[in-house]
């Protein structure tokens, strides 16, 4: 308990954080070969991941407020519309005020991919790739890959059935998974660096010739593991987004290569 | 004489004001990436402001659709009158920062006999590629063998870098609707 509180203090004090080892904000994830839910023809659905670090929690409103204070071009009303649509941070009381609808410890939402990318770059990090996100999100509290457990799937799915107008919880309220990462499921959707790579078609074998021509190279994609609805919904959602889009339950966290 | 001076002053002030005005909020030229062209010369997208241009993304080792993307630009060039053509610039940006060095782009220019007075090939870093693809709505993924799977598209920008039209009909035979949009943009 003391430790959690100490960590919370560190997160709220960027100056202290800068002096502390980055491991306090990030969990180390070992690399490995991973069977992704995205079954690409060229890779057979197998992804080789190098070791990386992933933020333990999604970025909060308080953290994002610090970022827009230091980087005025990313403030609401100043950000060019090409980088973020008009609903960018619209729940905040003002460009530099959170207010009652955006509590400091809630995950930041209504951020575009460009804004998420800029935030991570501002702290020397980057957005995780989809594979990095999916790999970490396959874990439950005790197992690194819990995906075949129907009870695990059921629990994640129950989140998606909650009405979307329910206020978001604070970050860090759910138990950490086997890597020490929290809130990968059950709180918000998250941007990935390569969201634009998710060229999903329902069934690549039914793809018409003219559709194939839209893409250079025929690296078709299918969906492996059709039972894993919760993760498939994420893929469907990300693949439908443009980089300037924002939604009321789409946030992000950052990643780093292993030092 | 004095009147001429005032006129000249007014014109040059107007020109300076236009050059110094910030890009519109919906301009794709706002992407802050740093590019190098086929001659190794550095440029930014903001420096491409002024005049209508076509833009797309490709990679030089692409065996299949990318030659068609170059054909698309050439097909449009070919369909225009010489006066129209002289006003149109074409920008081909690489998706492949690891392999597409300026020298590689130069080789494409030589092989495809590209007129670099109006056409520019550019390469940037991985982050710049992601940002550029994102503003252009181009989806891409690197395959296990190093090739890329990507949207094949040609995009028309106005002088300030706003997207006027796009086509996914690629090849030497221009998409009539897209060609009409190019002509219209060149008239204004």
C-alpha cells in the first residue's frame, strides 16, 4: 500500500520522475514469439517481439495537462485540425483546465493519434505497436498468456457490454497483470503506433481483384482465433480510425525499447 | 513613377504576407518531418507550399503497384496541356526509410526518366513516414520479407496543402474525375 502511494506521488511529480529510473513508470516486458490475433499471410500470424518497456498505466488527464502546458501547440483551440478534430479534449473545462468531467487520475481520452504520438515523443518514448500491446494484454494477474481461458475472455467481454456513457474510472484501480501492467482491458481503448497497418478484410479470400489492387503487395490478412472477440473488437475499432479522430473512450500509453 | 513604386510596394507586401501567413489548420504540409530528396537536398513539406501538387507514398523496391503509382502521375502529366503541366508538381514520398536513401531515389528518377524540375522524390525517418501517411490517410504495413503492403492512392493538394481530391484508380490511364479535379485546381 505504501509502495503504491509512493509510486502515485512520483507520477504526479515530473521533476522527481525525471531523476528516478524510468522503470517506475514502465514495466519491462521480455520479448518472445507471439501468436497474434491478426493472422497475416506473410508471417503466419507469428510475431517476433524484442524486449520492451510498457507504461504500467494509461496516460492520465493530469499527465496530459502537463504536456499541453509545456507544448502549447497541443492545447485545445491551438492544435491544427489536421492533427486533431474539433472534439479534441472537449470534456476538459478549458484548454488548461480539467474540470469536473476530466478528473486528474482518469485516463486522458479525446486525443488523436498525432497528439498521443507527440506526447510519447516528448518524453523520449513512442506509442506501442499493436503486437506489443496485444502481447502485454494477453496476460492476466498470474499468467502471461491467459487467452485460452474462457473465464478470462468472459471477464474482458463484460466490460464491452457496459454502457459507454458510464464515467471512466481512475487509472490503476484494477489489479496489475503478470508483467505489472494495469488497465489494458476494462478502462479505455488505446492508440497504437501502427494503427494504420491494420488492413482488415473480413475474409481475404473473398477480396475482389480491384480491392487487392488498392494495396501494393498482396499481404492479405485474416483473423485468427475468432473466439477472441474482445481483442478483435479492438482491431476493428483501430482499423476504422483516422489519425485525427478522437473518441470519448480512446486513450493511450507509451512504450520504450529495452535500454 | 511614384504610383508604380506604390503598386510594387503593395504587391511585394501582399506577397510577403502570403508567404509568412501560417498554413491553414487543415494543411497536410504541417507535418514537421524532415525529408531528403533524390539529390540529398533537405526539405520540409511546409517548403512545398505554393502551387497545386500531386502527392503519394511508395517505396522504390516495390515490384508491383508502385511502378503503377509513378505511371499514374505520368498519365496525368500526359493528359494535361503543356501550360497546365508546367504548373503541376508531383511529390512521391517513400514508406521505406531503411532502404530508400536519396541515392536509391535518384536511381528511380533515372530508371523512370522522371523530370525533377517538377517531380520530387523524398525520404524521411520512420516517425516522419508514420505522420505523413497519417495525414494523407495512407495505410501501410511492412511485411515479414521487408516489402510493404500499402494503399495505392494519388492525392491532389491545393497551394496551401489542403486535400482537394484523391483517387485509388491507379495506372497510366487517368481516373477521369480525378483528372477533372486536377484541371480545375490548375485553373484557379
